[in-house]
C-alpha cells in the first residue's frame, strides 16, 4: 500500500481557522489587550498560503508515491514580532 505523509506549516488564507495566532493577535490588538508571547517574541513561523497547500496535496495524490513524507511550507520563516507590527500597522495602532 502506498502512503504519503504531508506536514503543513501555518496555513493561512480565506476560511482560515479562528484559533490561529494572526486572528487571535489581531483581536487582542484591536481590543487593546496584551498578547501572550513565548520566548519574549523571539520566534519564527513558516506561513504557507492555502493555494500552495492545495497544490502540494494534489501533486502528492497524483504522483502516488510509494512511501514519502513532504513538508509543505513556504521555506522562509518570518519573525513573530514582524507579524505583530504588520497587524498593528494595518489596524492603525
């Protein structure tokens, strides 16, 4: 039996999950609440747009690999603090 494992990395886009950090951070920033950050915000995440995830998943299905594991990500980690600054700028805060 052929099997393929797919590892998704911080998927974002339309119909995103409301429990994702960017939704939670945006809500807290808009309300003037503090954001719980681990490691003093010195972290990185690999954000991947949903269309890229769909493309990678379809490719894995179409190729029917015998036994593989693929990381589906953007291959460029972003600083969490940069994401917070972008949210604040877009909210005008």
